[in-house]
C-alpha cells in the first residue's frame, strides 16, 4: 500500500450558488479514495486564511448531515478571499505556504474559484516546479460570469442563468398589468462578459415576447441608439422590458455607469460597477417622458439556492470529484474543464486544461451570437444555454425556508 | 329554478404573487354554482377598463389548462388599474358602470384588490343602495403589504414574507464569505406598514443570527442612533446585515429617502419611494469607513411564484370562492376577511367585514411587536408570520422555467 497524504481544499473569489456543491464533490471523492488520502483540510477564507493558519479538519468538524447540505447551500462554506500572490517567486509567502503544506503532510491542493483563483493555482504550481515540491495543485472552476477560457461553461453559470431567466420572466409579468406605456430596465451582472445578461433571452414565453431589448458589454453601447430602440418598441407595445449588463460601455470603452459617477475599485483593481440601470432610467424618463423603473437583481444572481439548476449542481459536484481524481493521478497546474459530447442530447465530459492559459483572460459572448443591431441574442446562445438551467434543487425547504449549513464561527469577531 | 345572472370579476392595484389564485377561486366556484351564475366576465384592467368596454368572457376565452395555471401565475392576469371613483355620487361614471352591469345581465361583482380597491367596492355599493340596484358587490383582499384592516392577514402577504425571509437568508450567506468587516443594507417594500420588512426576522437560522438590525416605518428612524446600532454590531461581528423598510421616516415624518431627494407621487397621490437603502449605504460608508452594499429587493417581492407560500395560494383561492358564495347569499359592500381559529395548529376561517371600514385605513405592525430600541422584531410577530409561509408551489417548472398563463393581447398597442 502506498503512503497516504492529506488534501486541502479552498474556495476563493465571489460566492456562487454551487461552489459548495464542488466542495461536496471533493469531500465525498476524497472519502472514496481513503486508501490514498488521509485527511481533508479546508482552508478558511482561501489561501489568505491558510497563510494565517486558518483551516479546519473537515471530517472531524462536519457531520454527515452537514456535508450533505453542502450540495444545496449557496455562498462559500469555507469562506473566501480575494488575495493575489506576488509575481515574484522569491516572495516569502510562497515558501511559507509550502512549509505549511509539508507540516500538515499535504500533497494535494484543490482551489475552487474563478479567474483570479486560477492565477493562484498557476503561480503555486510554478513555485512547486521550481522547488521540486511533490505537491499537486488542481483548480475547479467556479463563476457565475461564465468567463473562464477553455471550458464549455463553468459551474455557477447555469444557476445564475436560471435565476435571471426566471426572474426576468416574473418581472415581465409584473410589468405588464397596466395599459399605460412603461419601460422597465433590468440591470444584470457581468463586468466584461455578457453571459448572464444574454440568459435573459430565455425568459421569453413565446417568440417576440419581452424582454424586447438586450444589451451586452460585448457591443459598444450608444445612448442615442438605445433611446431610438426603446421608442420604436413603444410604438407597438405597451410595456417594454430591457435587460442591460452592468458593464455596458460606449465605443470609447467608458462604462455607461461612469456617466453617473458611481464607481470604485476592488482589491484586484477591477472597477466596481453599479447603477447603469438607474442612469438609463433617468435618461428614458427625461427623453421619452414615459413611466420607467429600473431593477437591479444584485447578489441574488449568485445565491438563490431554491432556484439553482440541478444540472449545474450535479456538474459542480462532478468537477470536484474529477479534480480529486486528477490529483491522485499526479496531475498539477490544471483546471477541470467541461466539453460537450456531440449528439442530440446534452451531455458533457470533464477534461483538464492548463491553468496558465485560463488565468487573466476572459471568454466573452461571440459577436455572432448577438444580432447585428447589438440589441438582441441569437438562437445559438439559446441552444447553448437551455440545457444548463434544467432540473430543480428539490427538497431543500423546511418550514417554508431553505436549510443551509454554515460554520458556527463564520461571523465571529476578528475571525 | 331561479333566474340566472352573470358575474364580473376584476383585479386592481399592484400585482401580487397570488392575486390570480383568487381569480382561480372565483372562476371555479362560479362554475360550481352554474345553477345561479350564467357567465363569468373578466374586467380587463379593472374598473377603468370596464368603463371603456374592456372585458372578456372567461369561460369562452380561457381553456381548462389556462384556468389551472392561474393558481401559480403571478401578476394580474386580467390586467390592473389605479382608478379612483369620484366622491360625488352624481358623477356620470357611476351611472355608466351600472348601465353596463344591466346590459350584460351582471348582478354580481367581485373586485380583488387592496385598500384603494375596497374604496371602489364601498363607493359602488353606496351607489347601488342609493339607486336600489340589485347588483351585489364583494371585495377580495389582495396586498403584499398586509395593511388591510379587520382581517388577520391578506392574501399576497404570506408569499411576500416567504420571498423576503428566503432572500434575506440567501443574502446573509452571500455577505458572510469574507473575513473583513462589512455592512449590507437590504431595502424592503412597505410605505407605511412594516409587515414585509418584519418578515426578514424569519431569515435567522438561529437566535442571534443576521439580520442583526431591522427597522420599520412604525418607529421614528434616527440616523445617529442607526449609526450607533451598526457600530455596536461591528464590534463583535464581521458581517452586519440590516433590513429597512422603504418607508422609514424620521420623528418629524420625513421619509429618510427624501434626504436623498428622490421621490415622486403616484396617481393616488401616494409618495413613490426609492433609495433609502442607497442613502444609508453612503452614510455608513462615510461615517464608519467600512465596506457597504445596499440591495433593493424591488418588485421581486410581489411576483416570485416559484417561492410562493402554498398556504397563501390556498387561502387566496379560498377567499375567491368565499366571495362568490357571499354574493349568492346577496351579501354586498363587504370584504372577505380571515380570522384565526384559536388552537395549537394554525387554521383560519373566512368572514365578511364592512368594506367602508377597511378602505382608506392602514393596519400597521403593533408597537409591542417591535423591541424597545426599535431595531428588532419580537416573538409575537414570528408566531404570527411563521404559519403563513409554509408549503411550496410545486410542479410549476418546465424545462427549467416556471409556466405562466397570460393574455395574448396584454401587451398590444393601445390596449
């Protein structure tokens, strides 16, 4: 029998509805492989917490029921961080991390996250190579934005798409009760990639239904053309629902919300956006003198577990289990990716892709999937996205409310 | 066999998740009583549409499947209006309406709506009395705000409460992933009554959980005290979630959102509010220098059918059927109301109350149900609200999306 080592798993970046489902997959698969894996540690608040000695022994601290609940609990059970490792491989942090790995007998590290987390996987792998460390590192994708390269789609997107499609359908119903002219502007997440916003096309109950207009960041946004589009719709329709990405920008690359003067910068230097919906609401009110409302779906897009897609949950679990298997095959520096198996029925298989080719790049919606006028989404996207929202997250509600697992200490002082 | 008459049903005011369930109750019960009721007409866009000859023959224009879908379709199938009848009983509109009733052989009118709709029922009943008209009129309550007098609660509230409790629970999960201090402000509906905002207390997974602070319009809001409350929470907690009603006001009755200069007036002269969450976000950012986000749940609170409470749906149907029965007993000028049957298990029965005592008044949350500091909700409210959110609206999703019934013409030009 070969020697047994420990595995550590961490979650990083913005939470999603299914990032804990991937954690579930890791824990369950590691338990299956107990001939090779001794303990499963969880990094509390990602690599940043681990650096500060913040971790847990998962099988010791979580009950069987807790682990089962991970499948349907949104947000990051282990906590998250937004921590960028130095470009300089001589930075002391690298040595510190690998010393901790060694001290804890850790040979396997799975990092569940998005673009920036794959950057962490890539850098740590480079350091491991440089130092001939036996530690193997695999990334498991997670992002509602669906902007990760080299994978058909990412866990987290299907549930976000389903939430958006359902909610836009609901809002369209709500917006259609009066027989007066009205415009409703729904602002959706997506800084640079319009995947989430494009999903609003699935809300249509029939061809030609609302949302009549959909604008993604992939196409330069022109306010005058937008007003023209809305006016034209109002000629034949009473209630016009428009979906816009938070990240729509003009032909010079200036975010529309910046016109309203409302941005900040997050720890990665990404511009934090809010308010293009509100800004457009005011413009429409002013120029068209019609009843306007703007609605921002906000964080609900990434945490509404009762509206998760079962397909997404199952695939998130699969990505976690596949990641464990890859580690045991001594793969490293890779991200688990999905590819569609050609055929009539939707089916995917996992593969590994090089993390360094994933990180710091963004996959956007193909221009051909957007109509020529840049205000609607084509059939290719619908065919692509439809299978991803199928299936319900059933049985998670008790006494009218969803049941979640949480760390008892996850809101303690100074944790 | 007695002579048969026709019934007309209308929907009015803001849409809710279950106003169509009441319509379903009316249609099904009228079909049961076909010995007395010939046709069921639907007013398109409420009394205003009816005045303009806009109505439909429901059983002729809707299929059996359409009618079944009403149970789980949010918004107002028949369309809505915000139309205020004149205080002057000599106004020609009254005569016009009753002439139409007579022409269509209508003896029974059910109006599903809130406060303002009960005002319409009350006025039309007064006119019928004055003119010895045989037309009988009953109101069926509908409001997410739960502010109708003389009833234990109103259809629409349970589903709104469930949506709010679930969503606040989700947002709390989402807000708790980083180990840095943060404040999340959730702005909830409720102009003058805090019922919806109070429901956020149900989001707590355990005693002492987020949302730590809850502010209703029933208690004068003081910004300095609010900042003190938040700071105190931040001393022992990382992530503080606060729920506020859109309608919180200071001790002089000025809406907090008015400080941000962002109000308008709707057709009933009600102040249209938006933005106290955003306003408080900026204040917290400025004074406490901590990460802050504000989230406005917006219209989702009244249209999220997949999160409807089955208790609420069933009671909405019951109110509709009870209304039809009351009409056939020649009752008029009344609203269907609920009262709890005393006992351990939650159970209600219907009764009739005088519409004129309901309209133009508002039931607010009792001061005793709010803690002394005015920043939390007591056990009495929890006991009151808990049964109202029980049960799921199952089986309404197909291919990942909820199925709704809609009028094909409900977004046509000039309708």
